[in-house]
């Protein structure tokens, strides 16, 4: 009988930290973040309201366009910082 009680207490002690960690997970993205991303996709040429059978392809194309524009902007920023450091700014 005492062995069963000890086993139960030990099992609860091992499971309790796992349950507390599960409640502190990431909440995901906010509505504002989703709207901002949708706006960026629309600027890249994606039309979410259009009845189009090529929907997945157009979405991927808009995402690729965004990635490329961000990459070129990042490289431009890197070049500007390098140029400024050369000039001693």
C-alpha cells in the first residue's frame, strides 16, 4: 500500500513540471502581424480575394518576391554601412 502511494506521488511530481511548461508556450502571431504580412503580399502582387485556380502558385510567387526584395534591401544596407565605415562615419 505504501509503495503505491509513493509511486503515485512520484508520478505526479514528474508530470507536474511538464504540464506547467505546456501552458507557457508561444502565443503565435498577432492580428496586426497577419495584416502587415497580407499587406506586403498584396504589394508583391498577390490578390487574396480573386477567384483563381492558381492560388498556391501566386502566393508562393509573392512570397518569393518579398524574400528577394528583403534580401536586396539587406545587401544594400550592408553596402551602405560598409561605405560609411570606410569613410570614417
